[in-house]
């Protein structure tokens, strides 16, 4: 068996770059959109409920959110990281690194704050008297996550449009 020539390796890399970029931008936009929907629509709805209704809703429906988020999270995180690697020697790497850092910020907030908070809301042990301030904090931090997601999507778009 002989190895691939440098020209063949560049051709394969070029063929991979386009689809990876497209998947990354689409999944990034979807992820940012899902987070915007959660903050704008569900957040407003949750705030309209009394504390016990909110806790009941969250216990009954949190699984739907947990099952949906990975569908957009994984391709976004893997895609931005992969694009940072694939484009490392090109000027667009700066945009891909910025996108990766934005989405890493989303991941850090998600796993350090939102997963434990959502588990607490869904557990049935959260005190109703603590719901209003906890939900207000949840939404404040969530909007930071939305902004990071929109920024990550914009950086990914800039990486492709300026390449």
C-alpha cells in the first residue's frame, strides 16, 4: 500500500471542509434558535405560572428539553472544534476559534448551572417559595447563553463568508 500524496490529502481535506462547515453553521443556528425559543416563549410561560404549577410542568416536561438539546449541541460543539482544526492554517481559523470559544462558554454554563438547576426543578423536592428567584436567575443566565450562541453562529458564518 502506498500513502496518499500531498495533493490527494489536500483534495480529501477540501471535500470534507464544505459539508462540515455547512453542518456546523446550520446546527449552530438551530441551537441558538432553540435557546432563544426556550428563553422567550417557555421562559415567559414559566413566569406566568404559580410556583407549584411551574414545578409540576417542569417535572412532566423536562425530558423533552433534555432529549432535544443534544440533537443540536453535539454537531455544534464537534463541528466548531473540527472546523478550528481543519482551518488551523488558514485565516478563517480566528473566526472558528471564536465560534468554538463561544460554544464552549455555552457548554460550561449548561453543565455547571443549567443541568443541576433543571434537575432540581424536575426532582419534586424544590421548594415552591424558592421558585421565583431561582427562575429569575435561571432566565438571566440563560440570556447570556443565548447571546453566546448567537455570537458563535455569527462567528461561524464569518469564518465561511470571509474565507
